[in-house]
């Protein structure tokens, strides 16, 4: 597997080129995971970069996991939750004075289901063809208009729509399969 080779090269040969390749492969995924928990671009960027920095700094002592996707998901999730906790402590307003939001606290079961769904979403998104994934992320996650995506990618707005529909259909199938398995 390519990721295992990259991790070996980073660990055994201090390969900056392998690290750059790992960064290019995983930055978007790390950012999306962090953003899911933090809901702020700048915080998610900071967490993603911190995780990469820690991977590099601890490369000599790090065990190479069998499944880097699961391992990295846990790394980024924990880093995001730690960051969120740190930011909440930094707030000048005591937590007791903050109005409770309208969203109820999730039960542990609901939280596990949310994390499983997000993991399925992440994996399904990574399985999409490159152009399809790129269009989906730009329109749905970055909230760009069809016209701006079409112009940026040098394709027609109808192609943007077709790629988006393809992505949505595939993601729905994966999520529906998840729920069918839960029954």
C-alpha cells in the first residue's frame, strides 16, 4: 500500500518528499474531519497542520498502523476535541453565562452513530472519482456557486450539476446501506 510505504520512508529515512506526499494525500481529509467537530475554517486548518507537525516530530517513535485511515481519523478527532476544549477555556465569558443552544445534548449512542455516519461519509467521499469529489466539495462544503465552480474547473454548469448529482446519489446509497444494516 502506498501510505505504508510513505510512512516507512518518513520514519526510516526522514524523507521530506514522502512527508509532502502524505500531506498532499491527507490534508483535505484531515481538514474535513477537524471542520466537522470545530465548524470553523481557521481552527480546522490549525488542527490539521498540528496533526501533521506531530506526525513529523514523532516519526521516529511512531508505530505504523495497519489502517492509517482509522488511525488518522482518531488522531484528528482527538486533536479537534482538545482544541475545542482549549478554546472554550480561553473564552472570557464563563460557561455558566452562555445561553444553551437549541440543539440537545446527544446521547452516547447518538454520538457513536454520528461519528460512524461521518466516517462512512468520509470514506464514500474518498471513493468518488476525483472530478466528482472536487465538484461536490466545492459546491456542498465550500458553498461555491455552480457558475464559479464551472469557471474554476473549466467545465459547464451542466457538468457541475451532473457531477454533483452523481456524488449525491453515491453518498445516499452508502448511507442508506448503513441504515439497512442497523435494522
